[in-house]
């Protein structure tokens, strides 16, 4: 059951990191759609706040996933 806490924490961490990366990639695809042959680079179009958001969302997602796993562990332990 302790594995459940870790697994849900890792899943939450991955989801929390994936969502802001997906939004950045969505913005880049809109830029590329507006200009067909423009060279678009992920790191050149990513700002410092985007990177901070990726880290913070990952931490929050990991905490939420871990806490859900902990609650499930406490419920199923009884």
C-alpha cells in the first residue's frame, strides 16, 4: 500500500509537469500556424515564468497525488 502513495505521487508529478509544457507547445503551434516557415524553438519561446510554472505545477501535482495516495492508504489500511 505504501507503493500506492509513491505511485500516485509520481503520477501527480508527471501530470503537474505535463500540463504547462502542453500549454507552451500549444502556443508554439499557434505561432507556427501563423507563420508557416518560421523557425520556432521551444527554449527561445519559453520564458522564465513558464519554467517556474512547470516546476511549481509539478510540485503541487506531486503533493496532491501523494496526499490522495496517503488517504487511500489510510482508508484501505482499516
